[in-house]
């Protein structure tokens, strides 16, 4: 029973730390942790499509589309037609998006994924 209680306590501590970090990201940048995570993946380059970005994020396409809609409206992400296929939209950071990524604190989700991969 103690190991279950210990595991629950650790999960609660992790949730608390992630919540605090997410609030810091919002206060510093004006965007959510999830939006920052998307921006950082876009900053990695390659001008992906929405589906390609969803694969990079290990997320569903409709979830990524909703996040992108807000980021485009905020002027942080730009959609353009692919040069090789006019039917496909590709994504990139705007200059404002690049500036925000440079000054933003590490995204808590990135830190967690990095720790899990390590």
C-alpha cells in the first residue's frame, strides 16, 4: 500500500510542478504551454504541414489545428501553400514567433519529455 501512496504523491508533485511551470510560461509569453510546445517544434525547421507537425508532436491533427488557429491569429505562425503542391499548406514561424521562442522559458512539456527520453 505504501508504494501506491508514494506513487500517487509523486504524480501529484509532478502535476503541481507542471502547473506552476505552465503558469510561468503564460505569464512570461502570453501563450499557453501547449502553444509554446508547438512553436518550439516549428522552430526546429522544415516547414511541415499540419499532419507532419501533428506527427512531430505525437498529437491528433484536430488538436494541432486548434492550437495553430490561435497561433496564426496571434501573428506567431504563418500558413502558406507548398511550392511543390499548391493543395498542401505548410507552416512556419513569423518573425514575432521566432522572437517569442528565443525569449521564452523552457516549455514544461519539453522538459518532461526530455527527462523521459533520457
